[in-house]
C-alpha cells in the first residue's frame, strides 16, 4: 500500500506498523495465549497486535533500532529480575516513538477527539514529537516522559478486580485527561511497563523523580514509588472500567477453555496463568 509516511510526510510504500512493538506481542503470546483479544472486542481473536499502514520502510527501520535496544537493555533484563537498569538517550527516543504512535492512532481512530478541550494540545505535541523523531529536534515544550515498572501484586486493598492482570499483562493506550482541564497525558502500557508523557502538568511533578526518564541517560532502581494523583487515580478508574467491559461470549469462552485444557498444568505456570491465579485466589482471600 502506498501513501504518506506519518513520520517523514513523504509519499512511499507504507508498511503495516505495530503500535505495540513486535517483541511485546511475541512475549505476550509466548507467556499466555497464542491469541490476543482487544479489551473492547473480547469476541475477536487476533494473532497479532494493532497495526496500521503508517510508516515507510525508512521510518520502520529507525524505530526498530530503538525497539531492539529497549528489548535488550530494559525489557528482558527487568523481566529476568534485574532491579537496577542503566539507560541512555535511546530510552527517551523509544518512549517518544511509542507515545507518538498512540497519538497517531487516536487521531486516526477517535471520532470525538476534535471536540475535546485538549485537541489543539495533541496536535502541537504530535508535531513536536514527530520533528524530534524524524529530524532530531529536541521537544522543548513536551519532553517530560515517565516509566513505571510493575510486578506481581502481593496485596490488593482497592476492592478492584483484575489488578494483577492489568498491571502485568494488559496492553493499553489512551489519552488521559480530567474534568478540571488541568491535566493531560499520553499513556501507554504493555506487560510490566507503564509509560506516559505529560502534556499539561497537574502539579507536584517533583514526586515523579523515581520514574522520570532523563533524555540523556540515567538509572532506574526498582521498586519505585509512584505517588502522583492524576496517574494513580487514572489507574484505579481504568482497572475498574476494564472490569466492566463485556466478557467473551459463550462460544469464545469455550475456545479459551479448550486452549487452556490442552495443557492446563503448563498454563498455570505461565505468566498469564500466574496473574489470573493471583487475582482470583491469592488476592481474594
């Protein structure tokens, strides 16, 4: 398919670009079900993640270099138990590229985005991030990005269901805003990694030192402390909202059960199995 590359704004052959990196899709399938399901469309099974014809081959290659860096230096080491993670400017680029794709996805698929109070801010952010990704022009206005590492939940006093599964397994991407119109962020998560970039600051951002990504280099020490009202509030509301999403229909539930029963002991040993068990047994006792 030919069209305009969203990154370089040039006419070229467009690839089917993943919103979530391919290595994330592979890991999620390897450690759970071989099929994926959208939260809002539980009856639709997918063998791959969300893809759109967005980028040229040149843009895809540029992004894939940073995805490889993230997989090798952050993703795999953390999932293997490493709790101190050094990083370089590659992390900032990877984060912006992931969050920028979420903006592009929202611009292409959201029906009501133009009617929101923050639409102009989103357009400005998309342009500033695109210029950084394509030409290396540092984003002067929208450069605060964050990464929070999650893990298996040991205690749940929230009254919410599916907390472990959301924080350690779910892929999610959205724009976060509030009714007071004094906070705006681009949010994306996969597995045990939660990213966001502040567009409109709420206040008390000094509390985010442990999760803030330095654009040049830095080190994460895990576990981190996250005491930031807009994101903490969003996470609670998001998990609650997702628990109210429709469940797969009877036919699809039967397919899920059949897949698990093929090797039930192996399933409970997977990351997905451990998460489901934790939510439904350990955290409900």
